C-alpha cells in the first residue's frame, strides 16, 4: 500500500498474526494512536489507510487473549464494539471495566463520550477521568478533553474552572480554546491576572472580543465599544455566540446613548445574519420606538419576526416573555398580567408545546408555563410542575442554563409561599445563596428572603 502510514498498518497486521501477551497493549496503543492521527486527515492515502485499519479491528478481536480481564483491556475492547455499531456490547464492556477499576481513566473517558451532553452522569465520569495521572500522550489528550467538557457544559464555580484550565494548559499551552475559556472564567471571577495572561496568548483575530470585555469589566465603555467594533470588522469566522454577544452589546450601548441612526443598520444587519435570535428583534423594536422612526414596539417587532419564522421556538418564548413583561415572578413588585395577556401567552405556550420535542422542552418555556399557573392561582398544579422540572434538571431532558438558575429558584420559592409553606421557601432561597457566586444574583435572592 502506498502512503506514509502503509508500513505502520502492515507492521500492526504482522504483529496481530503473532499476537502474544507481551505486546498486546503495545499493539492496541499503536492501533488507536494511528486511528486518531488518520481521523484528522482526508487525503486519498489516509482514506486508504483508514479502510485497512478498519479491517484490522475484527482480526484483533478474534485473537484477543482470554487472560485479559483487566480494566484497560475491557475499556479498549469496548471501542471495537462501538466501531462495529454494537453499542450495547460496548457499554457492557465499560460496565465490567468500572467494576474492576471505578476510577480507570480510559473507561470513564469513553463512558463520558456516550452520555448526553450536560448530564449529571457525564459530569461524574468526566471528574473520574481527572483522578488518575495520565500516562502517555493519548491519556493526556483525554484529560484535556474532559476538562474542556467540564468547564464548557457545566455550571462550575469560576475558581474551580480556572484551576482545571491551568492543568489543561500545562498539557497543551498552544490550544486557543483553553486560553479563551480561561479569559471568560477570569471575567466571571474578576481575576485580573488570569484575564491579562489570557489576552496575551489569544490570537489577534479574536483578541478584540476579549479586550472589549476587559474594557467593560473596568467600566471603560468607549474602549469596549471600539474593541467590539474592531472585532466585528476583523474576525473572519467568529464563534456565533461571540458575534451575537458583540452585536447585542453594541446595539444596547447605542440605544442607551440615543444613537438610533447608528443602532438601526447594525441591528438590521444582525437580523439578516441571525434571524432566529429574538433579542435583536426586541432591540430593533426599541430602536424604532425610542427613535420615533416608526410606531413599533418590541412586541410588534417580535410578531413581525414570527411571521417570517412561524416555528421559531426562541422567538415564541421571547414573545411570551414580552407579553408577560412586568409579571415575572422573579421580579420584585411584579404585577399579575391581565386576562387578555394571559390568554395570548397561553396560546403561544400551547403552540410551543406542540413544536418542542418531548421530553426536551426548553427550560424557559416551561418556566413561563409554571409562572402562568401561579398567576392564575393554581398553586398546587404550579408546585407539582415545578417539582417535576426540578427532578429533571441535570438530566438529559433539562440541562439548566446558568442564566435560568436564579429565575427557577425564586419561582419555586414564591409558589411555596403562596401555599403557606414559608419555611420551605426560605430553605430553597438560602440554598441558592450558597450556590451562586454572582453579587447581582445574591442581591436578587435576598430581596425575596
């Protein structure tokens, strides 16, 4: 076979033919290392090598030594089962490996790969990956990927995230996503040292985004504006979340400064780029309303957006929120919506329930359904539904986004108070105070104690 990897595959094939206990793990490590290398290439030679390597899998399995019953063997064997599409057999091998060695690094890493994103079982296995010290580059890569998953998918304390990222950066100090995540955690924990350290290592193309956040962090809003504008002009393919964040920040900033003529083209361009992002419609409506350009308001602009995107779940949720604005249970001195608003919101939420895949309804739409039950005085039904959602949080059905955590907590406390269960409500809020590190969130929770 031609190509640079041909001799390596042929050597592995020859070793498999004369398989012995002494070289068993050496063969497996070579197999998976070569497989990882080939996955990042798409040349004709690498495609040919991949097919040859794929054919070796069953050959290795047939000669698998009967004496190999340890966690390492079982974990690696599970990967051959998954390669064949036999997921139940692969999981069975992983279960056996965990019984032999509960904190085995590879077993827990492989287990985390087959579990739903942001789920509690996944977090458990990712943390177990970090218990054992990695031996060799493949295990170091597993540790690095596990740390990235933990700090990206889960609502960790910012200080814990920074500690984990420091460990990951020792493994690969060139990985840009790690420096970017460290900068984000630096802002959350108000750690100036980590912010400056990260800014020095982030690629120039994306550095403007973090410089803008650093300027905002210091209260230098004009510098933040300039940096966000530079980011939008120079970043070729920015992350969607950064692009949206920069545009939303600038839109709000321009409206606060009454720069309606500047805000309008930015928001209209943003609507073309992100037609499914409801906040742009809200800002666009405010731009017309405050700038006296047209008798529109955020609600009408969202209705226009819904006409263009009739099945958009984010826009439907935003419209329900706009209709019920001022009646949010997590807002102090909230006012109950009138009957017309309740009817309109209920219609939207029923439509959402038809659109959303069961059981993966968005947490925000479910929070609004519970809020409406509370407003209608149906406290028992609201409490039952809140408990059901609370039991599901952290599972594959309802990974709870950070921004919704406090809203959900206060909603539960207000439902409990409405049922006369004041001590339980206080326990819930006090628990929330211990969990959150954000001063604004703590202030909001204290207002309901």
